[in-house]
C-alpha cells in the first residue's frame, strides 16, 4: 500500500478513528492536521483533479460544488459551480454548506478563511504518480471510503507495475529520447518534477528536458533540433492547437529523428498533466508510443 507522507504531523495521532463520534484526524499533503467530525455528506472540490478522484471513488452524489474547469467525467459539468480554479468564490463555497472542502496549495487564502469558519479543508498537492496514489488514499480516509480507495490504488499500481516490468531491463542508452511539447509558441516543454517527466521515465524513455533548471522550460527550435528527439509527443489546446502534420512540416526540423521516422504523436493533456487515476492511462499511452516501431502509427 502506498504510504502517505506525514511531514509536519509526526507528533500527531493521525488517521485514528474515535469510536464514540467517528471523528478522524488526518494529515494532508501540505503537512496540515485536520479534524473531520463525521463522514462528509456535502463535499466541495476546488480543482478538476480532486473532482475526478471523488467521482472515481463513487462519491458523486456527495459532491455539491465544483469549479468551472471540472470537466471529467461528464456528470461533473452539471454540478453547482463555485468559480474558477485559481480564484474560487468563497461566499459561494460557504453557501453550499460543505462539511469537507478539497483544495490545492493554490488556495492558501481560501483555506485560511475556511479554517476560520470551521470548515474542514483537505489540501492535496501531488508531485508525481506516487503522490497521486496517496491523494486517492487521503480522500478515501477523509470521506469514509477507505476500502474503495485502497481497491482503486491497488488496481492502478498493478497497471503501473506492468509497464515498469516491461522496461526495467532496457539500458539507459537504448531508451529513446522524447520531446514533449506543452505549447508551440513559445516552444515550451516539461522538465524535472512534472507529471510528464515522471511518465516518460516510467514508460522507458528519456526526456530531452531532464536537465532543465525549471519545470516548464522554454526552448528555441535550435535546441530541439540539436537534441534530436526520437519521439515527439504534444498536447496543445485552444487557438494555438496544431496537428501532427503541422509539426512534421516545421521548417528546419527535417533532420530530427522523430520527423524522419514519422514518430509524432498527440495525447490528451488531461491524462498526462492532471493528477488523477487517468494518469495511469497517460502512462500506458506513452508506453505504447515509445514501444512502437519506427513509422508504425497504429
């Protein structure tokens, strides 16, 4: 079972259920100890990832509020809206009378205010695949869905282990170089400490931005050409979206191995950048791409 980090709560009696009132104390991923007096019946989510986990645990009937960006599963779009992800509306949240709010580190101001109002707020801040699994377990503990959470984590871990077993014996110098394009203008990729970097490594690839000094570096096209990736994966969205053919037609990129060997692939950004159970779908998608033979687009 994945171990939940208890940094900052080592001296607290975390996750101990009080037999008389069923209250629990739990430490979140920001090292905050919170007390939940009863099993939550009204839950507000301040992020798309938290919303997805709640639905994955079968708690959709208890979700009374989500952000405007909570778009998966489809039913989440029909839930009451509490504003944008970055700036949720505190008054709206309070009006929904939640007995649990799921937040992220971006919501420090709202969390402080909710604490003052006595509304339990669990802060989740996963940094990689293992943290995402821990998030599921934390939400399971906080909502009385511990068994469902453990079952989900176990099934996800089995899928992760299957991929890692397939690539564990590949020598480092035999792993293909992968360039993930987050955005085309300016050219932005994902470096160390990101979900995409974690997925590429677990799937048997080498991220060309592994040595970047920040999580989301901007590169010139000269840098991409020089680093000569064997595989290009992209996840553009909005007005700047481009197709595989657009990328393959970029002037000056003709000599890049990925272009020459027809290894340019699109993946849905939400399965590789959002810390939810679908991150394992993203791992499997990237493994499938990396394991394809040159020019095999099937």
